[in-house]
């Protein structure tokens, strides 16, 4: 399948990759027809997805299955009046109906809005009115149903609520009955153009209301690099990305790049993460490739890995937050597998990553993705030298790169603020070493300026996390008359240390940071808390900590 889109599909070095990687974008590309249906025609019996529930259910879906079920779903949605440009929100956890629905909506030229089941009534009302959402397809459990039902009266654009079960509330449509009774699917005459809106994400945002990030129909092609060259997937790969379908990580790791590569997506449908359960899945189903946030690997290295046969696992990638080198080193010691880090945003695809042909540097995000013209811009408007901190930016003066968002829906002012004069400003601060590796520092708003030093929260948090007392932490700056700002650490203690919270432990932690990183970075203010304030997606709300 790669040969349809790439003139050169194999690369031996970063130089080769940067010089020769180029995607041939077809006119009116549609992931449903050009990838899912194309695989169904080429290799109908090839396994597209292995779906396993925590209750032990196991279903293998071939590409022929996916074509058939997405066609039935598209026909059913069409019978409900859903078509080109209509906004449809999917609240489907890790259920296989998510894949039926997103592919079907692509085939109709509709706009998919993946959303988490953690949304409250207030969140749903905001989203429905901000985007004029026409339909919601949701899991039929009491909590989700109640939140949606309570939002209907204040969501005038919402015409249809569709449940996949087990409960079908009064006034709701029955998804499975609908697709089974659907008429044969007839492909729309002109389902989409490349620059139509295909996908929308409400970013979790650590300040204010979520932003509406929109992507066009070519967006899946930007994930060729994600699947084939970051996850290193082949046609015989079995890949597991840990992500709920409500987050952007799901289409990064459980759909677009994986199916373009011809890999099988492994989906483990669970309610609560347990490291032991995931390791058992890797062992039982012989998973070959795995991607998860660093937190998951922190759980893994605390397990007795000798209890599990994970010899099938050949490749691991990591994203979602910056990687602590200690986690990298310990996982490598236990398994011999190098964690290959990657970085991107909801507004982009993978922008910086560690690829198979380069040696990872623990703690570094990796090197440039050839799709993006990436650079670092200093606070005084210069292009940063190696070793100098700057905001990560994407140059767009030569055209919009494949994978970059179209803008913030219905918010031209916010779009202009982030993307103007031929530059997209990511808002993330990093530095680049002499080998071209990028190192994350923090969000631009979070960088602390103390006595002339610029201190990134992540480097201090990494040092703190190596102390056994620290379970979670957040670094912020607090005003100081002499230094401008000083470093504050807000810390969640482990059970063993909670009784020791006090001045002596504060001193011990401060000394530990001084020994672990540059002494000027140590936290002069330390606060112990039971939990950190977080967004729905688990991002720390630093602005709430700063307000205290």
C-alpha cells in the first residue's frame, strides 16, 4: 500500500529520509475508500483489528469485515440524514463500533468528533453548541446516557442520539438494529475534497474553554510516518497503542498509519489500566509493537517482568509526555528494548521522533520529521543556535505541510495568533543539540525565569521523579522580589512517605534535586498535596497551581 503514496519507501539514514521522503497526495483522498476498501479488495482476509475485552471476548475483524460493517454503518447514518459536512460526535471508549463509525463518516464526507466518555453535561452542551453537532453515537451506559440526556434540551442542533448498547434509552436510535436493517450502501457521488473538514478535536487545554482543532481529509496520509517509520510497522506487525478513542492518540496509533502500513491493530477494551493485565495481553496475543505514555512504562518496570513471556515484543514507542531517562534505562535493562520517543500536538501529526535508523538519546524527543520545516525561535525573535532554548515553530512560508491543522474552527483570531506570517507557533519550548536532537523544556507559558536563568519545568520534574518519595509532581514559578520568580514544587507523596511530610523531607528533596540537576534549578518552595489539578485528558493545570 505504501507504494501508492511514496516513490521511496525504505530509508537508511536520517539524511536519506529528509532528502527523499515525499507523499504523493491523490485528488479527493478518502481514507475509507482509498485505504480500508483498497485493502479489502487486495487482501480481504487480512486481519485489520484484533479486539479483546477485559471480560475475555475476542473478535478478529478482517479488512473485508471492516469494509462491510463501515458500509452498513454509512448507509444507516445516511438514512438518519447524516451527510457531507455534518458534525457527529463519537463517545465510544474502546468499542469496535468506533472503527465502524469513523470509517463510515469518512465515506459520507461527514465530520468526526471523537470525544471521551468522561465528558459531563456541561462539556457536552459546550461542544454541541460550539460546533453545531447534529448527532452523537455513544456507549449505552448509565453515566454517559444521563449526561447526554441532560444536555439535549440545551443543545438545539442535536437531532439524533444513537446508542451501541447495552442500553437503548427512550428516544434514542439503536445502532446495531440500524446497521443490520440498513439498505445496501451507495457511495455518494462526490463525498469530499481534500480540503474539506474531516476530523475535529476539542483540545483539553489547561486554560479556558477547549479549542476546536480541525483537520482535512489528507490528514491520515501524514500518519504514514507515524505508523511505518516511528512505530516501525510492517504488514505482519501486531500493534497496540494504549489510548481511549476520545483522544487524538487513538487515530495516531490505532487507525490511520497502522492500516496504511497494513499492520493489524490490537485493541484491548478495558475500563481501568492495570500493568499486569496489559503485560498478559502482550504475552498471550504475541504483540510485536507497543506505544504508550511514559507512565505506563513506569508501571511496567515495577512489575516482575520475568513472569511474562513478552519475547514477541520487538519495538516500543513512547509519547504523550516527556520521557524520564531513568525509565528508559531501567526498561532497556529489563527487556533490551529501546524506547523510541515521539512528539506532536493535536494541531499536527508527529513532528519530532526517534526513528529506527537513529540511536535514541534518553530524554530527547528525537529529530525532525521531513514533512515539517521545524526550527526554534528565541524570545527575542532570533533563530536559536544549538544548545539555546527557543519556541518550537513550523515554517509554512512555502505552503501548508501535510498534517498541519486547518485552523481553530470558528475562531479566526485564535488561528491568527498561533499561525501567522508563515510560521505556526507550537507554544512548546525546546533546545536542539549539535546532532540535531530536540529536547523538551516545557510550554512557553510555563518556563520559569529566575535570576536570569530560564528553567523548564520538565527538567526539574525529571529530577524530582527519581526520589522515592515522589509519585507525581508539578513545577511552577512563583513571584519573588529578588529573583523575579523562584521554582515551586507541588508534590504528591508515595504512601510510605506521607507520614514524613515536613521540613526534614522538604530539605531532603531539595538536596536531591541539587545533586541530580543544576543546583540553581532546585525548588525553593515545596508543597505536598493529595492530588494535582488536571484536565479531562490528564494534563496538569499549572495555571491553577500558580493561582494559589
